[in-house]
C-alpha cells in the first residue's frame, strides 16, 4: 500500500460523493422505510474511513485527468513569491486552519463539560424508580430545570438529564430508554470522530453541512433500536411520548451539545415528521434489500482503493522542440541524487536532464526509483 497527494485527493473525492449520496437518500422517507438506516450509516462510516485512510494499492488503476486535474496541479506548482509555491502556501493554510478548528472544538467540549457539571439537579423519587426498572445500574438520571429537552452525555457512564415534564410512567420509561440507547449505541464516539474530521477538512463545505445529517442518522437509528419488537400500539405510545415532550419544550431555547444527544428538536419539524413516518411504516423494511445494499457498499468501498486519479499531460511540439519523444517509465529510467542534492534523470543509461523536488509527486517522476550517489 502507498499514500501520495493523489491518493489523498482521490480519497476526498470518494468521501464527498459518499456523504452527498447519504444526504440525498436520508431525505427520501420511502427509501428509509424500505431499507432502514443501517445502509446509510454504513455508507457514511465507510466514507469517513476512506477520507481518514487515503491509501491506494500497488496495482491500483490510474485514471489520467488531462484537463481539470492537470490544470489544478499546474496552478499548485506555480511560485508564490520566493521559493514557496501556491500548493505549499495552501498546505500551510490547511494545517493552521485544522489546528485552529481543533482547538476551537476542544475548547467547546471542555466548556460543555463544565456547563453540564453546573446544572442544578432536583430529586424526583418517581422518575428514579422508573429509571431503576428500565435502565441498567450504571445509568444516572437527574431532573434539572437547566436542560431544555431530555438528553444524555457521558463516555464511560451514562448521565441522563431531563427537564421537569408532565408525562405518564410508561412515557417516562420510553423517554429514558431512548436516551440510554444513544449511550449504548456509542453515539458519542461517532460524534467525537466526526469533530476530528471536521477539524481536518474544515475547508470542505460537504463536511460542514453533513454534521446535521449525522445527528439525523443517529436519531433514526436510536428510534429503530427502541421500537424494535414493539407492537403497533406500543409504537403509538412511543410517538405520543415524543409529542408530549415536544409540546412542553416548544417554548424553550433548545441548544444541541456536541457531547450530548437529545430526544427532540422542535426547530426541525420536517425531520420530526419523517421520524414518525419511518416508525409507523417499519414493518415495510425489506431485510433482503438491506443486506444487498450493505454488500454493494462494502464492495464499492474496497474497490475504491484500487482507483487513483492523477493528472496527465501530452507534450506539444513547442515542449520538445520538434525532436524525438522519449517515453519515461519505471523500467527504463531512474533518478540519481548526487552529493550536492541535484537530482538527475537517467533514461536508457544516459542523462536526460534534472528534476526539481516539487516534480517528484507528478508523473512520470513519482514512479521512478531514486538512487543516491555514493
């Protein structure tokens, strides 16, 4: 396996395409009803992995881009004052921006942690008794007027915070089970991983707008886990519990914490309606279709590592002065690095010219062996 500028660029292309596909199909309620959310979650996860591990295999198929991609590379190699190229300047801006976004995200998480620690909590024997019946012992439940909607936070232990609401015992049980499911499903790890990815690709608009889509997918997955095996009557009770919460918190200012998962978002009525429709039509999910889609996604993910896009040029008569064109390949050419750091290109045993350092990652030089002068 190898990693280069081109494998990174190819990975970003696959990454963006994957997230756009997830966004399009997540908005299609009919697709969610027939295929469940597992398909889209898997596609999103593999897209993230593809971006974080931009490798290409030794025998990868090379797609030559002779116009757009080649023009971009030409611009990146243009000098930008002194010895710095446009590409090097952009790389420096990328790294500085990632560092700034990472620090901002870390500061936000620490701030949220201390904000949660300062929540005022009150004892409610009734809710605690309900929690003891439906949740594991390692889950702590608090009633706090400082939270707008039921939410859960914590990494090693689940901390469920609920506002003072008027709900029936069965509804409270469903609300608490929903929040605990976010913890059991390790949603916090997915969110933290995506925050790191946002810091790395801060300049990518696809990454920025997909943050909310990730929240949506996790909510849909949580609904599916909680309602699994429920009768139609029990599903209706679950939806009534969500409606009861929405009615009582509609006037509150709901702020989504990066380190927490909340039950409802009253500002996104369209998505809440979709959640209801998916739950009520859950019986229509085709397991065979879902398995087929999962297999297709995994196969495409694996095959993506066998493809890499590189720029391609064809010399003009002006480039070679009307003389003979010599093909440079790994079999007939190599680069010799002398003691002074000068890189000389040898073709068929004869010196053919010199190679600049910024040309080493462009074809055909990126495939040639470099021999050091003894």
